[in-house]
């Protein structure tokens, strides 16, 4: 009976978008031109150099509205979908595997205008993930983002939760 392979594992595979983006500025530009965002009225407004802060906006237009004139629920989710995984993967570095494992969306109020979502990843969270995964045990952690009206009222339109799976390579 043979044991596990002794060769080193390759780094986690990344999509073409990340492979093309050599800096946060290039990644932001690529994401803004990425058809699922471009065609859905989703725009990455800002992205920190260390990818610990991201701000995204979803425009309200006839193309992003549903039957009753409010923002499509799928668009509200799509605007938040990739960021926690990308931020945690970049923050932890190449010695970790990070996957989206589950998601939940709670619609709180109708989106009758543009909305935005802000993601902030604290070093303390990365330290907790590193400590929990240090013995090779897979770690699962929920991250929550509020999608708020961009009109300055702070009205919460949706809450999106993402469950990330993290383990050491």
C-alpha cells in the first residue's frame, strides 16, 4: 500500500483574471471589464494595495432591475461574491488553500437606487485563521457584508454571508 505522494503540491490554481492582474490596480481594472460585472452594472470602486479593503457599487438601471423595478437579487449577491475569498487568499499567502463553501443572502429592503458594499479584512482575522489551521485542520469561517443604499442614508438593502474553507497546504 502506498502513502501520499512525496512531491510538493503546486500552489492553489487561480483563474485567468488573477493571473493577468499583477497589482491591485490591474485587478480592479480587469474586474471592471469582466463581463459578469461589466454587463451587470457592478463596479469595483476601490481596492487597497494589500487587498484588505474593497468597495463595490451596483448601479440601478433598467438592465439591473427586476419585474417590480428594484435591483435583481442575483446582482446584489454577485457584487459581493468573489471578494472575501480573494482577500483571505491574498492575506494568508501561498501556504494556504481558500475556497468559498457556502453563501446566504438576506434581502432587508428593496434596492430602489444604486447600492454599495465595503469589505474590510483585519490582520486579527488572518491571525485567527492561521492559528486555527496551523495543525492542518480545515477551518470554516463566516464573513458578513452589508449591501447599503449609496444615497448616504445607510439603509441596509441586503446582508450577504460567505462561508470560507481554509487549510494549510
